C-alpha cells in the first residue's frame, strides 16, 4: 500500500541521513539505493555486483549465531552472495 511505502521511505531517510552526512563529510562518494524485494539479501548482493560497488556498508543487528541460524539474516545472505568488499556495522 502507499502508506506502507511512505513508512519505508521515512525509515530509510532516518537511517541514511546521519550516515550520508558522515560519509560525505569524509570526502567519500556515496551512492544510495532503496531496494524493494521479497528476497532482500539476494537483491542487495545483485545490486552491488551489477553496479560494481567498491564497498558495501550494511547494518547488522548482531543477533548471534543461534538466532541468526534459526531466523536467517539479511547481512549473512548478502555476505554469502556478494563478491564486493563488505563493511558490517553492528547496532549498539
């Protein structure tokens, strides 16, 4: 629905605004993409490969091995499928 899409855009902006400011302030070129897919890990890895990204920074909840094995993890799926350099950022 349109309301759900707007909520996703707002959440994306809340997360990206501080990261964008930090990275651009460091002189790095920042490329952003908002992907919508039922298979998020695969979509992110495909996007990174197709666009030949030098580095893909991705957030990780740091759930731990057992919970990740049971529930799955987007970050784990990206790492398994992506040949690009990855930077995992764990939430506090």
